[in-house]
């Protein structure tokens, strides 16, 4: 076994874990190839199951690997293998479903050392993995959690920005979400380990780190339910962030998604006191209607959300507030939807990610009634997507004529990258040689539909 390929679906956490797999395989002497056409000896499919569409894409990737790399051993990992949704059929004899990422390290060691790839998983590591035939019937996950953990990353290969997972698991049980079934154990990486890993990523050349987790705001807690936190608040994320911000050479830090209750005064103090923490917060709204938020099982009201945004804006200079929205949740009325539109306009989001509700098997919301008509969902989604374009344009327009720091992601063609407030900036050509991962200063000269145009200073 000499080569491998990894196909990753889903969130930043999955992308981080694929980098861990990549790093281990390289340490074991294997070489990564970019495509299945290169006929890798090992293919890892890191699955996602947040929606039925995500599950379907993961299954298609497995079948594609079987077809294009018939001689390869195929390992299937990720949320689809643990959520027990019944969406993984039996595949060929060289497709092995690994029941939990923590068991994968042992499996990979044994697989690379073995000359017999016919049944390496089921024979060699019964406590850490499961096969396709019994993959939906895990009775006791304690064994899956007791296996060896992957080590810290030393580089986030192929990416300018590095994702750093510091928290895993969710027991929040929002009614539409399958993740608590896929990743039920809430735990955090110790702060000292996070700092060492961040230092290694900086040493590898990464100028920006995105701190991420399944439910990042619960960092340091054993549950994401705020009613179980002392005084219903958590400053441990703020304390961690301050330690990361002090790392020499780390020029940019961002946080992945938070909920309104995660944003404490202490967290805003850390943001305001450290210029290398970008003025950008992703706060998941989902709906602007209290009635819908309650049916979703969210831990905040629309008023809580706006109060948090107000606090953020009072402490930071024109911060970018981005969000997620679900359109057409069961029982969403015209009035509920109008409340969402009104709240979005009041907040003035820099970017809104709009998702049409799709019933997810295995969740409470999949059985909720009344369902919203699909044509109504399409119309409402169109309204929010058009509002997203307008609000984004307004947000970016206020910075025209000012300078912005751009971390270059694409030096070829029309070079560009992300500004401090996360929107994409494309640079006018001026003959200057630019390199990927270079941090440059540009004057913003024009807002565009999805970003801005800048001129190098």
C-alpha cells in the first residue's frame, strides 16, 4: 500500500479530521493523490449526514470509488457511519465502515502493515469499528470512545486558512438536527494542547486559524445545554481565545458558528482587546419567530438574538455578522416568516446562508405538522436570498474608500482573498507578483454582487 486519497463532505470539523487522517497516513509512508484516476491503494470517504442530500452525496462518492479504483481498500468514516439513519447499504467486500473516528488510528496502522486487505477491519479491531452489515445497530458506544485518539495537526495541507478543532459533540437536540445522534459526546481539547497545536500551525506558515467545534460555544462544558452551565454562562471559550491570540506570529483568528448565549461580555472584551481576532461573528439565527424557535428547540428568542447583535456592535467597529436561516420549518406561517425578514433587516447581516427545510429522518421535526408547501418555501427562500444580496451590498459599501487587509487565496488570474470582515476582495491587476497566503493591503474601490474590488496600496 503506497498511495491514498481522501474525499471529505460536510463541515469544518470533518475537514479538520480529514487532515488528521492525511497526516497519519503520510507518517506511515503513504503518498496522497488528488484524484481517483490515480488509482490510489486506499480511499477514505469522510461522510456527512446533516441532510438527506449530504448522505446521498457521501454514498455516491463510495460507489464512485468502487468503480474508479476497483483495487483500492475503501474506508468509510464520519457522521453517516454513527448516526444510525439506515442510509448506508451493503457495499462491496473492500468497503469498510468505521464506526468511530477514534478507532481509525489503530485500524490504519494495522491496514498499512497488512498484506491482506480482504477483511482488515472486522477481523483486527472489533471494538473500534463496525462492518456494513451491522453498522446501524451499535449497542454500546463506550468502546468506540475508548480507542486511541489522533494526534495534533502540524499543518493544514492545501489550505491557506487552518481549521483547529477544539470541541466535539452536541447533546442540544434541536428538533431538526441529526448531529446529536452522530456525535453525542460533548468534550473539549485541553487549552494547553490547543495552544501547542496552534503554534505548530503558525510555524507551518498559516497566518489565519479558524477555531472550530461541533458546538464551539460549549467549549469546556460537558453539555451544550446552557441550563446545565454555572449561572448559564461560559467564559472558557473567551479564556482559550485570549491564549491563542497571544501566540507570536498568528496574524488572524476567527471563530466558527456561535449561538447568541455564547457571546459573553468577557468574549467581547477579548475580541476588542486583540487586533488579530477578526471583527466577524457567525451567529446562527435559523428563524426570527419565537414560535418557530421554540419548535426548533433553540436556546434563545429573537429578542435574545438582537440583544446579542446590539452588544457586539457596541464593542466592535462595524463587525460582520453572518448567519444561517431555515425556511419553511413545519408550522411556519406568513407572520412567522415576516418576523424573520424584519429581524434580518434590523440586524443588517453581512451574509445570510439560506436553507430550505428538509425533513431529516431520525429527528423530531421530520414528524412535525403542518408541513409548509414546497412552492411557499421556494418563494420565501427567494425573498431571503434577494435580501441577502442587498444587505451584503450595503454592508460592504460602507468600507469603499478605506483600506483592508487581504489574505490572498488565489494569486492567479484576478488575485483575491478574504478581508478582515470575511467578504471576498478581488484585486485589480497591476503587474506585481503575488503569492498565495500573502497578506496585502488594498484600498476598496467598488462593491460587487458578492464581494468588492480592491487596488493594492
